[in-house]
């Protein structure tokens, strides 16, 4: 039985962490004379890569739904 898995929770976590890294690398991007922005590159942290691996493992049935939900809930419950 091929069931589509809901990965919205981990996608939201990954996007939140990536946006934080982008803002850390580009606190106030400068506008050039032609109207474009000068952005600095950034890299993904170990935490982001762990959540990407969690998503992959969940989709490929390496981990159970309970472990997936526990990891997402643990991230959402921590204080920033």
C-alpha cells in the first residue's frame, strides 16, 4: 500500500532554520545601483542536515511515525 506521508512539520522546521542561517549571513543586504542585492553565501548547519536526514528516513520507512513526530515535537517545544 503506497501512502503519501505528511512531511509538512519537518519542512517547516527546515525552512525556519534555513531562514535563520540566511539572516545571520545577510543581516542587512546592501542594494546596488542597479537595484539588485548583494547577498553573502551561507551553509547549512548540522542541525539542518539532521532534520533533512530525518525527513529522508521517515519517507523511506527507516524510522517510525512516532520517532518522526517526537523529533519534530522536541524541536517545537524548545525555547529559542
